[in-house]
C-alpha cells in the first residue's frame, strides 16, 4: 500500500519531475556538445629502492632508514605525490612546451557553432595567453566550461607507481605534457639526491684538513717522545683507563661523522628552503632559539649521565632506560621547536615547503643530539685524561699519544671513505624513479576524449532521475495543500467527489452528490448555500448549475440564485440577457418573481445577480439586509430547492451571512490546490455561522488524474487510429 501511495505521489508531480529531468539531462547533453573536447593521456613512473643504490646511500647516510625494503612507506608515497606537482618540477614544462590557454571570453564566443573551427583554422594563436603554474595544477567545475591544459599526479593504489595524468586540446599536447612531467620529476628527484651528496662532500672536505693535521701532530709527538724518553709499562688499572680512553675516542669520532652528515643534510634542506618564495628570513635568525640552546645543554648533561651510568650498570637497567627516555624526549622537544620556528616563516600550505620544513626540523633535532654527544664525549675524555696522568708521567704520556694516533688514523680513514662515497654519489644516478610507461597514442581515440557524449548522457539520465525524484519528494514534503485524506480531519462530512474534467464520469458523480444531499426519505434541505472555500477558479457556480440540472431532471423545481454580487456569472453561463436580479429585488426596486428567469432544463429557474458587479461594501450591505431572509423564505415556499451560489468563504463574509438563512451549506474544495490551513479556517467560519458543520465536495479528486495505464492506453488508441486512417498502397 505504501508503494502505491509513493507511486501516486510521484505520478501527481510528473510534470515537475519531467521538467527537472529535462533540464539536467538536456543541460549536460548541451554542455557536452558546445564545450571544447579535451584529450587525456598518462605516463607512469615506478619508484623502486634498488639494493645497489641503497647500499651507497646507506654509506653516506642518505635515506638509510627508508631503504630497508623495495616498497615505499605510506609517508614516502604521500611525499612523492606532493613533490610531483611542485614548482621546480612543473616550471620546466611551461618553458619547454610553451603552454598557453584560451581566454574565457574567446571560449564563450566559440560556443557558437562553427566559430571554434574558424578560429582554430585561421587564427590559432588568437586570444591566447601563457599559462601559470597554478592554472596547470588546479581544476574546478568551471574547467568543464572553460577547459585548459591540466596535469595531475597520483600514486596508484595497488603499486608504487606514480601516474601523471594530463588533459589538453589535442592528444599530441596531452602526451607531450604527461611525458615531460614524468621526465622533469625524475630529473628533480635525482637533483635532490645529488644536492645531498654535494653538501655532504663539502662538509667532509672541510673537516679533512683538520683531521689530517690532528693525526699528523699526534704522530709526530709520539715519535719525539719515544726518541727522548725511555718508557716503562703502566699498571693494569692504567691500561684499563687507556683502553677506555681509546674506546671513547672512537665513539666520539663516529659521532662526529654522523654530525657531519646531519649538518650536511640540514644545509642542503636550508638551501632548498631559501629558494622558496615562502622563505623570508635568513638562516641566522632561524637558528636563534633560546629554548633549543637550553635543551642542547640539557642533552649534554644527559649524555654524560648516560655514559657514567653505563660504566656501572647494564644497558637494561631502569636508570639507564630512564636517562635514554629523557634524551629522546629532549630531541622531540627540539624537533618541535625547530619545526615551529621554520613554520613561522610562512602561513603557506604548499606541500613542498611543508615537506622541507619537516625535514629541516628532523635534521635540526639530530644535529642537536649529536652536538650534545660530542660535548659530552669531550668532557668525559678530559676527565679520563686527568686520571691517566696521575700515573707515571712518561708512561701516561706515551699511552695517551698512542690512543690519539690510533683514533686519529681511524677517524681520518672513515672521513676519507665518507668523502669518496659522497663524491661518487654526485656522479651516479641515485634516483629511485624509473619511467615504465610513456604516454603513447591510444588505439581508440574516443575512449580518451572528455567530455564523452555517451558518458555524459548516462550521467544526465542518472543524475536527472535522482534530482527529479528528490524534487518530487521535496515538493511533497513542503506542500501545504489539502489532500483528500486531510479533508476527513476538518470535522465536516464529505458529501462527494467530482472529477475536474467534464464528461460522463462527472455527470455520474453529480448524480451521486444529488442523492447524498437530497435523499428520497427524510427531510432534505430547502435552501442550500454553495460556496468555494478559497478564491480561485469558480467551482461553486459550476457545482450549483450541474446539481440544479440533476435535481430538475429528477422532477424537482429548482431555482438557482447568483449571490456573488461582486463577480456575477450566472447570466453569462446560461446565455441570459443582463438585467435586474437579486440586488434589485433585495433593494425593493423590482418584484422578486419578475426577475426569476427559466433555465435550460425543465423545472430549473435562475435568479441572476443584477444589472452589474457591485463593490464589496455595497454587496455586503445588501446581503446583510433583513430582506434577504424574506426573499429566501419566499423562494423556499415556491420551489422545491433553492441553490444559492456565493462568493468564496475565505475571501468574503457573504457566504457566512447567507449560511445563517440556509438549511445546509455545501463547501467546494480543490484537493492538492487549496491550502489546508486556510480551508480549515473557512470551514470553521461556515460552521459557526450556520450552526452546523458544512458538507464538503471535493472537486478534482485524485481519480480524476489519468493513471499511467490510461495514458498508455490513450497513446495506443491514437496510434491505431492513425494507422487505420492512413491510405493503403
């Protein structure tokens, strides 16, 4: 039952649904036909961590944490997706391909048929201007109306493949744009790796002279000491201290190598940030942070405590773990403060600057930790040197020099290896990006055209149907008109329903209304006031005429009174001459029986409104006069039924005034047209005036609307009629 009601609701609003569906589907189809066709192409770049490159990068500490597997992490995928559309990658495209776009004014003119063909044929450079980086990567709904070259980069869901998708006014330009973007991305990615190697090589080269000088100095001092003095052996305790000194020296030198790498990476990132337009302050101002300086001092003390604790406790001791936790917390605070300082340079949400900002903060935290460790190592070595020097001076001096020579030799060797690896990295292809599928001409060009007519038609049908259904349901929800079911809650009985269209069904409905109002048995009303509940197309006079004719055909004498003095219409409907009528009879200007005229049916008589339309004030004064009651009483004694058609109850008080002198009131309602609240007020006013609830008649019931079956049957009937009327060959 609910489904039937829903279908009836949709069928009743079929015109609205057809309008919405036609606008949406037709609009999308028209848009497809008038808009300029764009062609799409794509190039794919595979991002793969090669084991050979991973080994070299690990030697120089570049992305060593990310090289554990061939697959990319989620963070790497997001980073590469953002870096693929940054300015350094796309600016070479604009210069290489000389990308231009048509002005919107020209594109509007080209929507006129044949104009686009004429412009492209004879004036290919007319109305064009160079494209910008933002226009190449930004796309909106306006892009459909005013297309231009567009580029998008996205990681594929099921593989570490970065796909460059482009659209342009020709397939050749679209393929060139996608391929050029892929090549530029790979070149930029390789340049970033080479830049890191360059910074690291420069840092190692700057440190090499000092390391070589320290080693040669320690070696020379050891040789002089051996020539000058005779050395005795140290005790076992002294040897342990010398071994501890040697171990700490190696750890300090390894820490210095890591510090060089971190400082090189930080310098490389700062160099890239300095080229960004968002970057405004100098590197010196960024490095000044009192909180970072205080945290560095805290880190130095923590590393010294950690070194002392490890000499007395195991690595798993709670106190050692607590100190290590404090160190990590201090590094996290340094990273957060560094990121805040770098982020305060700009409010830009550019993904490239955000990525560089995060890397700079990470390297700042690493460098701060390594610097603190280096300071802690220096303090520990000074303390150990003091304890060693407490032993016999010559033995202690030789032992210290031996340790310094060995440590310096190892540090110099490692530094040379680091420098050679960084220099080699500048000459190698360190990029992990590989072009695996270039954009090529497709086999079916239609599949790569946008907008595609078949796709837009399907979209128009689906979207139009959805919006049409939504519009119908929304209209039903917002509809405040009276429904047939809502008439039952007005507190007045429904005497009958009348179809809106004339014909046999309406005539039968009028007969049923007559029998319901004037039954054979009982006491039928003598005077019946017929009024519309609300203003609109006059229904009360039509109902009164048809009801009067039906009563006359049943053998009753009926007089039809036109009491709508402001809009008289009875004389025109019956073809009667304009003359005196009800207004003149009530005013006493003519005798009542002199203005009663015979109607079209035997037994049906008419009392017109008068010689002309009156003002509302004049009509109100006449119908409130005491003579009206006497006139209606006299008509009731002469005729079997008196039908009084009045003005609408919701617009005038005439219906209420006449209802006081009537035996019954018939209110005409229009379902799905009249407002429910206004109808309720009008029926309540009639009930109060008449002292009884009015009877209701619904004009234009739902059954009056043709069903889908009726519409289909009518179409088939017309088709058969045309075939039968067509001349045979």
